[in-house]
């Protein structure tokens, strides 16, 4: 069984455009799992923290395939809290489906799950998330992800003061993405210029948040 986030009394599985990362703009089915091991104060999916809806992997596979889309984004919450069920789900999906996982980078994937994932979007949480540092940043887990060529590291940043903590993690700079800290379109526009400056200064990639530009803070899109 998979515990899926509840939105408007239904399991949160929907079709949209990937709003972040290197595949920004790509049409994809989104599967949002319930439960998280962190509690970021600016989390834009707090509805996923509580009890979700339990669904069989077979039912979830059918719901995903109903969208007739060959790209799947698994998000949360923290998806790696449900690795065994996720691995069973992915075995039911067509070969060739492109699967991305959005994770906070605190848990290592099992080898069985790892081999089924095409792209990891890892978003380690910095001090302004409000989580205790030793709970939110697991250098040994991030070092493992850094060995995977299909892993990207997306940091939500507020300003230059965040850079030393990112640099200290010693991740491949060509796979670091900085994203403005924002949960609305207006906040995104306000926060973006400082992040553009950081990207130019440190020669890393800017990650915008297309879903905020398109839909502001609406859920389930
Ligand atoms: S890790 Fe992600 S889902 Fe969990 S609290 Fe932080 S932003 Fe929200």
C-alpha cells in the first residue's frame, strides 16, 4: 500500500508541468506521497504531512497510466519514507516511463529503488527551514547521491548568507541549482534578483519555480 497525500478528499495524483529543476516545463504525472520527516516552516505542501489515503500499488499504477503520459514525478512529503511500496509500484509501470523523485536528501535510496529512477531532485534544507541542522543535512546521504550522475541538488535560498553551508557540502557545482525561497508568485518575483546575483557570483544554475509563475499558490496543479 502507498500512503498518498489527500487533497480535496482524493489521493493527490494529477497531470501538470514540472515546475522546477532541469526538466522544468515537461508534462508529467505527479504522485504526492503523505508524510515527511522534516517540518520546514515555509513548506508549501503542509497538507501532505498528516494522514493520507491508503491505496494499493495496483490502483495507483492504473491511476497514473490513465493520464497516458510517459513522465512521472514522485514527490511529497518525503517519498523515501515509502521505498518498499514505491519499488513495487514502479515494477507495475511501463518500461520506458521517465521517473523523477523529489527528496529532501536525508534518506539513502535502496539499490532496488535506485535502479528504477531516472532522475533524483534532491533538495537539502538549510537553517532557515527551521529544522535542526543535524536532522536536515545528512552529508553522508548527500555524498551517496553525488555519486549518481542523474542526481541534481536544488537549494532553496534566501540570500548570500546561505552559500557557506552549501559550499561546505562539497557537491558537484555543475549539478547545484539555487531556487528563490517563495510560496507565492509575488514573493518569487521579490526574491529572484538576489538569487540571480548568487548564481552569477558562484557560477551555479538558477532554478525558477514555473508553477508559481503560472498558477501562484494553487494546489494540485
Ligand atoms: S522536506 Fe519538503 S515536504 Fe517536508 S516539510 Fe520540508 S518542504 Fe515540506
